C-alpha cells in the first residue's frame, strides 16, 4: 500500500506541499524544470536500493529488479492511458526522443519536421541527423501558436514529425490529436514531447494517437530525476530497430539472430536501478491522491491570479488558462532571476522568448503568487 493513502480521503494541495521539504525555503516557481520531491518519494527510492543491495545474498537481484520494472511499467501505463507493453523505462525525455531517433533506418533526403518552440531535447537529435543527409524542416510559430496550414504543408513528405504537447517557452497547449492526424495522413511517424504534461492534469496517450510519446516524472509529478518513460504504440514499434540493444531489448539474448521484444520493451537495454522509477510510482500516487482534475483547477486559479497582475504588454503566455507555465517579458531576464532569488523567489530565464518563466503548481500558494507579482512590479 502506498504511504500516501489516507483512509480513502483525498489529499489537499496544502498537505502535499507540506510533504515537500524543499518548499520550506522559498516561493518556488520552477516546476517546469524541476519539481522537488515529497519525503516519501525519496524514501521509496532509497528503500528500493537498500532492499536490493542489503537483501539476502540468496535472493536473486535480477528477479527483484525485473519484477519491479514490471510493477512500475504497469503503474505508469495506467497513469497515461497506455498498456504496459507500450511503456519503456528511460532516464529522461531526451533519452526517449534519442532512442526513437536511433531506431529509424534513415536515408539521405528523409525529412524531419519540428516546430521552432522545441526544447533542445527535440532539436539536437535531428541536428545530428543532418550530418547524414536528413533534412530538418522547422515550422515557425507566433506567440506560442502553430499555423496549421504551414504545418500541414511542411509535413506532406515528412518521415517523422516531432512537437511538444505543452510548449516550454509559452505554456501553450498544441492540438496534439489534430496535429498527429495531419502527420499520419501524410505517412509520417509522430513523436510527442510531453514532459510538461504529466502531473498538470489528466492525459491519455491513446486519445492523442501518436506513434510515440516521450516524457519524464521529475517536473509536475514531483518524482525523482532519472524517472523517464517512453510510450510507443505497439504497431509502430514493430517497424523500429533500436541502435542501442542489450539483453533487455530482445526475446533471447543468446540467439544467433536479434529478435526484438514486441512493443516498447525493445527500447530497454540492460542493467539499471529501478530506484528513481519506484520513487516516481510514489509520486504518481501522491498527485492522484490530490486528484488530477483538482490539480489542474487549482493551477488555473493561481495562474489567473498571477496573470491578473501582469500588464498585457508584458505577458508572453496566453491570458486565458492553458498550463501552469507563465512567461513574462522583462528587460534583463538573467538579472531579474538573480534579483528575485535574493528575495527567495525562484523562477527561470528563457533563451526564447526573451523573458522569465514562472511555473505555478497546485502546491503553490496565493501568498507566493502575490509576492511574485509585487517583485515583478518593482522590475517594471
């Protein structure tokens, strides 16, 4: 039984916040980069290592680890609306995107399409492929919005399309299912960077219809670093041959010929600790104890409060709610981040657009939002 279960009662955001030691130190608004973990998340990860390393020498450590992999995979699958065989355990979103990039038999002249809003995780693998003659086509956006006609034109001959479900630059939500449908009609493989989605509200990868979705649990779900996961549609997986291959990737490691596991299992390689993913399971239990609908509703309320204190000519994110990411125009982003840090307010600067980003979680408070507004008033 999860340590966060409270006799069937819902946990409140305030109770969840009280379980996160790091949030005692400052008004923290950087969940889009790192969500500090509750105590029991760290304890769960540590307990796995202790049990694995301090357990009886007669206990098979591989049986212990592999059994844990399966339990974790089932829990993540349930959280994102997938089947367990469609989930691979990775280290990060970058890791997941890189594994997909390395599993396609690229040819010179192949086309990859991405937007100009992608995180480096969704840029660098394709930049590497340009050395092999792959064309990378970048769809330009405006104010965090994608021109659907320009996108449709760009993907007509694409081999792969990669875009974010929630943009890390503006906090805008892209119409994932519609963009996937357009790309699939053109015959393209669809890969979604969903790292900003888990923990902000309900998500269902099956509804999106993408071939693959890469994400991680160290942001809004408040899980540990290293707990990434990759969804791969079982039919799409059959045509993918990962470059990185190990005994966990294949049906029989000793066979003369490589026969990859069905589904996403082919993207898992070799011996690795399940500690971070065990912690992620505990984190998923915690956010679901609060309720994803309740979390999303509170994030909306708090971001509305923040945006109400930001002038129209300074707000770079949508005025209406789309996510907990709020980007604000300031004259000197890096200096502003430093000045806010001196007041124990944590935000981050962005390389594009030229501003600072506040990531507002359900565990944030109205008082903290007001502190941020007052501090920004001083900057303007």
